[in-house]
C-alpha cells in the first residue's frame, strides 16, 4: 500500500508539474516520471496483469519517450531552442514531422492501438483487483497526461507561423525519417499485437510472482 500511494503521488504531482513547463524537453522528462508511477504500481500488485503491464509499460515508454525526445532534438537542431513559445505553425512547414510527433504524442497519452495504451490498461486492470481507489487515482494520470501532451502538440505544431525562424524550417531528412519510422513501427506493432511481447515475458513473470508470494 505504501508504494501504491507513492505511485499515486508520482503520477499526479509530476503530471501537474509537467503541465506548467515552458521547455519541451522538461515537459517530456516529467511525463516520464509520471509513467514510471504506473510501473511501480503495477509491480506491487503482485498479479500477472499488473506486473505484465509494468514490464510492457517500461518497454513501450523506452520507445515512445525516445521518439519524443528525438522529435524535440529535431526542432532544437534547427531552431537552437526548446522553449514552447518559440514555435507555432510547425505543421505548415514540416508536415511529415508533425505526423510522426502526433503519433508519438498519442502513444504517450495511451491511445488504443499504440503500445502506450496496452501497458497502462494492464496496470489498471491489475490495480482494480487489489485497490479500486488507487486504480482510479493512477488512472487520472491518463487524463492529466492527455492535457499537457496535447497542449504541447497544439502550441508547437498548430496555429499561425508567427516566428520567422519557424517559417524557414526544413522538414525531416531521410535519416531522421528512417529513425522515426522504425520507432513508429515498434509503437504500432506492440499496440496492435501486444502478444508479441507478453508471450515472451508472461511465463517468466508468473514464476517470479509465485516466488515473491
């Protein structure tokens, strides 16, 4: 129970901190802490759904978070700033980039058919079996995550181009597109067919859970 409540604090508090960030990289970093709250909560359910969801979430977040940080790196490489208010209207000059950033933003907030959904869903199923109140509070992180991640996307990608530097941006190169495409394929594949991962991990996790109990 102690770890459950620490996880609730991690999910809600860091989500609120992420919401007020003015730096893209810091916002994504705080979102990582919030997602790890799901992991700790899932591990301590000591049932297969929760622990399997925690493992799935760790792997999914490793892919999605890397992709989001890479998206920030692409913009920083061109603009030399990570401040959200320095952007706006990026979709008008970098449509391919905007598509990939949308995909990974949706995966971060747990859109079905992406890997982010599967991990969070399994963790919540495992939590509901142990403590319904904690499950509801941890689940609120999905709403908070959607708030700050969609706000980030709207402020950076949509709107009018008011910064002359943004108007001169060049869309993603072939090398950047290849990296984003590889990460996108993993994100969608694990979301559509989660058994690709759970089939490998669940037998070992059952043994671990029984050993701990």
